[in-house]
C-alpha cells in the first residue's frame, strides 16, 4: 500500500485503499464508528446519520464520504457523541423500543449503540406509532413498530435473495414505512423464507423467527457478552 494513503482518525493514522469510505477504512483497522444503517455487505446510503464525523472541521457521513490522504477526522468527541445521543433519542421515541419486552434485546444494534453512547433516557415525548404487525407467514413475524427505516431488508432481499420482498415508500416521519411486495400486503403471500439474507439482516426487532423466542437467554446474547464498540469485525447481525 502506498504510504501516502493514510488519514488521521482521532489522532491515529489510518491506512486505506483508494475507493474506501472513512467507515470502511476505520472498520478494517478495528476502530468503531457508531452507525445503524451502514452494513459492509451493501452500498452505503447515509440515512441514519449516526456515523456522522467531522472531517477537517466539517460534518459528514463517514459511510458515504470517501477516505482521502491527509484528512483529519474526528470521531469519538464529546460534541459528536452528544449529537448521536440526540439522534438515538429520536429513534427510540419514534417507534416501539421497549427493550425489556423485545426478543431482540441483547442482539439489537440500536440498544447496543445507546448503551455505548450512554443514552440514559428517551428525553423526547413518545410518538406511540400504530404500525402493522404481520403474523401471516408460517415462520416469521414482522413488527413494524420497531422499524428504524434503515432499509437493509430491502437491499438484502433485492441484492442477495433476488426476491424484492420489501420496498420503502411514503413520506415524512410517520408516513414513510416498509411495504410488503405482494397484492395482499402480507408476507405469507411472498416467497420469503427464513433462510433468506433479509430474514437475518434487521438490526432491531422487526423480523423475528417464530417458535424461537428467547432460545438464547438474556445475558448470553451478542452484546451482553461484549459491547458493540469491541465487535468491530463482527458486523453481520
């Protein structure tokens, strides 16, 4: 690697390959940049803004911003983490994220990120959304009240499974949502399968396998064992 292909990340010199984003280079180097919608398998779209960093004094999404030689990138500063906490608080009040009752607790990226950033309360008033719960499929339950609109299920279904089971539609905070691509709008009327990549990609508790609830006890799950900042190389949920 050309020795000039490096940038500073919180004072540490990070090597990168031309074409890599800041978060890709950081992750490859074992450094955690908080994020929700970014996944190493897919092209970034920068929707959650949790991965926002400061590059040469200006804010930018680390998942979409290309790494360049000589950059000075700030990541884990009190200013940035405070902004991330505010965004997380908004995510928590916008949906039904009552962690003690959720099967995804301990395996949830939203919950784990909130712990990492020391978010202690939702702060804002709850929205109490009333979104559909789809139990029509024999093997999978969908609870859209927990959806954070990361669109990873849409991308995985399209690019890995080749099925286009999910799509994103609507406008605005309460209008935008995931749709099921069937005439009835029910998951049972698609060819979705438990073995699909889209079935395991959700970072929160929207897509859940039936008859397997709490098979792994709380306290023994992914983020119970090790905080999210120490699992940089294990991006796959």
